């Protein structure tokens, strides 16, 4: 079903499938929001417009599910505000709301009742995906990842081969080594957007002299990209493929340099997807760095470069790795400075949850890399153009913090954050150098 179509029967089926994925936790999110709107103060998209507050964005899912899971709303939907979209225009408006959410979790930690509107909006994306409303570039990536065709694209292959050539120059590693203690799992997205993170992580792991390995080929575009579109089937397919690879290697530790959603997916969500508790422990590179530097196993030179840290929402707020990056960077730089919102309430960059990865400049970049042209309908083009403008507004507060810090280098550890900050710092006239955490450390190894 295309973006321009609307079929009532498809919408009804999508509603029933969406209801089938409800859990006791998501039921709490559905039923216990009192609409106090305290969450709006921290949402990065509230400055764009009141309609983009977390409560308003989550409300369409409540409309859908109220009449699917409770008897009285089924019988009297108009009394309980239960409804399905009745037109293409209404469905398109729901798409606009669903893709103005980074799922950063700021609404969750602000809410006095523990309502995670971001997770509700993620479920709304799943509903919309079943009606054909997935941005074209995101849909292409999901299909390419699920089918494995991304491995055959010449542009993608060249990107990966270039990164692996650099890895071989800095690290002596046996690829796909069974029984290695540490399995480093970079994605194709890292190779495209933060190749320095992949090369630098390989350099650091080799410098430590530990028993490690990494895949010879990318296992995914970004682990798994279907989750961002609300595509449960694709998410399960890719997660199980990667899990089978990991079990074949049988490491004690699975290591990520990307602190975005791949890190939290494998740390927290994988068991529920594959139906068993993994035998390995999931680590972010920063956990290895903290221990290695503090124990003297990894020695770094100090620079006086003014560096600050942008905390990825998944790695920091959800993963608990808030102070570890600051500790590592303060060992590297005598002039390290924390941002004003450093900590649990760290400001979101404004482009997570696939937003920065589907806006027009990224689409143009990907079309050039893949050697193809996407067919974008007028409705979708208007949506994407507006989303890009709004993303720059959503990222303004974070950029202002960076400006006020006086930092010349901004370090982060998330593909999405890195990509977004490239857009927003330029748009708001803040001239800084972006580096991943792995790069900052690798450049200053003794």
C-alpha cells in the first residue's frame, strides 16, 4: 500500500495487529496518562509547536487501542474517544506526529506517573507501517537489510571495504574468530557516518592486547533498522540472524562503539525477541576504556583542547553510562568541560529515532552512495521538507549549550547524534569539530 492510498479495511487490520503487541507495561502507558503535560517542558520538539508535545503525539495510539482492548469503548467508541483515522489526510497527520519524536526518554523521566510516551509513539509507527506509511528511505533500508541485498550494493561494499582496509592498518585481528573473548559489532551505518569510530575501536582493542574479533562483513545496516519503522517482523528476522552469528562466535562480551539504539537493543531487548537469555554480556567501549585507563592498562597523552561530551539518550539515560564518558575524556583533556544539561536530563540532539537519517540531505547522500533515485510522492516530500526544518529547531537548545561551553571539539558515541549534530551546529552557526569518543582516545594513545 502506497503513501497516497487510504483503505479502511487495511486500517482496521493494522489496529488489531497493533493491539496484539500490547504488554502489561505498554498497557500502563496507555491507560494511566492524566494529560498533565509536564513532559512537554523537556521534549525537544515542543519548541516547534504545541501539537508536538509527547501527550499529543501519543494520543493517536490511544484512539486506536481504546476500542480494541476494552469492551465498553468497543460498543461506545464515541464516549471513550476511541476511533480510527477516517481519511488519508488524518493518517498523514498521524505520520507527522509519529516522526516528530526521537524517543529520547526525557518525557519518561519527567512524568510523575512513569509514562513513556516515546514507546507509545514507537508503537504508533508500527500501526502506520502497516498502512504503508513508512518514509521511503527508511523502507528501502528495512527491505535491503531484511533481504540481505545491502551486502550486494557496490556503494555499500566500497564503504565497508575502505573501513576494513584502515582497520587492517592499525590492528592485527582475526576476523570471525570463533571463541574470541570479545566480539566487536560495528554496523554499516558506522562505516558510512562514523568510520573513525570503527577504526579507532579496532586500534584500542588491539592496543589492549585482548582476545577479540569482529565480522568480516556488516551484519546489518544498523542493528536492526526495522525497529525504527515499527516493523516487528523485520526486527525479529535481523535480530535472530545476528544472534545466530554471535552464538557461533560464542564470545563472553559483545562490544559496541555505537551508543545509540543498537547498544540498548542488544543489552535489554534481545532476550525478548529471540526468546532466550544470551550467554554474553553487552558492553559499550567506554566501559572497557574506564577500567583500562584506571588500571594503567591503557595510557593516554593529555591535550589541552577544549572538549565536551554529548550524551546519546540510549547510552546515557537508558543505559546508565552517564559519568563514564566524562571520566575518560577528562583523562584525555585537561580542558574537558561538561555541558549545562549534563546528566540524566541531558538535552536531546533532536534527530534520533531515524529522523536525521530520512531528511532530504541524508536522502541525497544515500541516493548518491547507492547509485539510485528514490520515488518520493508530493505528500511525502512536503512531510520530509518540514521534518528537516523542524529537526533544526528541535536541536537548537543542544547547540546553544555547546556554544556556551566554549568547546572546540564535541565528542559523542552515536551514529544518529553525530549525524544530527553535523546538521544542527552548521545550521545555527556554531563551528566545532565532531569526533567520536573512540577517535578522541585513539588519537591520544601513548
